C-alpha cells in the first residue's frame, strides 16, 4: 500500500496536535522555520546531514 507523503504528514500532524496538545505558537514556529530552512542556503547542508 502506497500512501502519499502529504497525507501521511497530515495524519501524523493531526494526531500529534490532538494527543500532545502543543501550544499554537510552537506549531507556527516549527512550520515557518521548516519552510524558511528549506529555501535557505543551509538546505544542502541539512540534506547532507540527514542522508
């Protein structure tokens, strides 16, 4: 069974918010920070660390 990545992330995110109940500002900071890092000059370095 193949599940699209966006659907898996949406389900994990929804369950995480419902079960852990983090503050809204933390969710916003993580989403915005990840979006900004993906377009930054640090993206290749982060990609190399992950792989």
